[in-house]
């Protein structure tokens, strides 16, 4: 039977202590990263619990109110029902978003890329928005750079998830605008191997302090926001970021308070 032999590495004590020191630095960094992730995870659960509790309490209170009174006018009854409907719709969208976000983060089951002609996809999306009554008060514009239009490249995209991305950016552009919302969708080559899509609005803008955190799952610009007819789940931009990263791309935001916001989505050409 062959004997196991151990060959001492040809390293000096200095080399070994340097390697040990570098390993301990890496371990410390990994530890810190884990600590931050754990903190983010706890904040995420605290936020979900808070966000679910608020509409749930409102629903319970409304039901108790309905139980305790038998003298509601038809008008009051209608208003109360519409309140219940809003709260339940908000909860439904919140639960759907949490489910989508966690499925995207835990596996690739929800990600179904296929070859998609990007110019055709953007035009199709844009014209469907023009026909959509949610955008009838908006000024919409589409610009596809000429060289992109001529090349008309095919990208590996999940069309449903990409539509979700654009829906989120378009609906935010409307939600965070005071006057007639302006939304521009544009696309161009940002390098020979990348395409950048841009969704721009002339709305309220985002403050410098808030900007670096808007994609965090646990962050809201306005933390006192209460669910109402127009409020989203607060997970929209985290979902946008997660979807774009699944496509091997990246997303960034440029914004000036009172002037407007621009979301830039960079996608690799495959
Ligand atoms: P939600 O809109 O449901 O709060 P999002 O994740 O979509 O959640 O957005 C996070 C925050 O970023 C919003 O609360 C809002 O303050 C800010 N934001 C997003 N898009 C825009 C925009 N186009 N203009 C101004 N603020 C925006």
C-alpha cells in the first residue's frame, strides 16, 4: 500500500504569517458582509410585518364597524366596501411582490429568458401604454437610436419580467409627478456589447440623501407613507434591480429634486 507522504511547504515564517494575516482580513470582511446581510434581512421582515399589519388592522376595524352598525345608508355602505377593497388590493399586491422577490432571489424558476428583438419589444410596450387609460393624462415619448434600430439586435430577455420592470418605472413616473406626467422611453448602444434603456420623467425627483438607498428592499423615501389607492408595495425598485441583474445587467438612477428622474438599465448583448 502506498504511504501518504507529507511535504512541508517551502515557505518562510514571514510568508506564512503574511498569508495568515491576509486570510484573517478576508474572514473579517466576509463576517462583516454576513452581519450586514443579516441586518438587512431583519429590517426586511420588520418592514413586511409592519406593512401587512397596517392594512390588516384597517380591514379588521372596518369589519367591526360594519358588525356594530345596522344603520348605514347605501352611500356609506358603498364607501366602506370601497375602503375594504382598497386595503385588500394593497395587501394582495404586497404579498405578490414579496413572493416574486423571494422566488427570484432563491431560484431561477421564475426566470424564463428567450430571444427577443429589443426594438420590437420596446415599441410594442410603448404602443400598449399609449392605448392604456392609466396613461391617458401623460405625455409619452419613445426614442430608439438609429444604429440600434438598424441593427435591431436580439437579446435573451424574459419578456414578462421585463414588462414588469417597465410597468414599475412607468407607474412610478406617474405616481411621483405633480403635473401632467411626462415619460420618455429611450434605448441606445452604450458600448458595442451593451444596450442601455432609459426611462425618464419630469416629476418630483429624489433627494441626494435618498438616492443611494432607493433600490434597498427595506427602504422607503417616505417611511410615514400609509397605504392608499395609489400607493405601491414599496418593493418595486428592488424587484426592478433583481430582474435586471438576473439578465446580467445593471440599473442606476439619476435624479434632481424638482426636476425629474432617470432610470438607466444596461443589458448585455448575448
Ligand atoms: P413605492 O413606489 O411602492 O414606494 P418603489 O420601490 O417603486 O416603491 O420606489 C421606492 C421609492 O423611490 C419611492 O417611495 C419613491 O419615493 C422613490 N421613487 C421611485 N421612482 C421615482 C420617480 N420616478 N420619481 C421620484 N421618486 C421615485
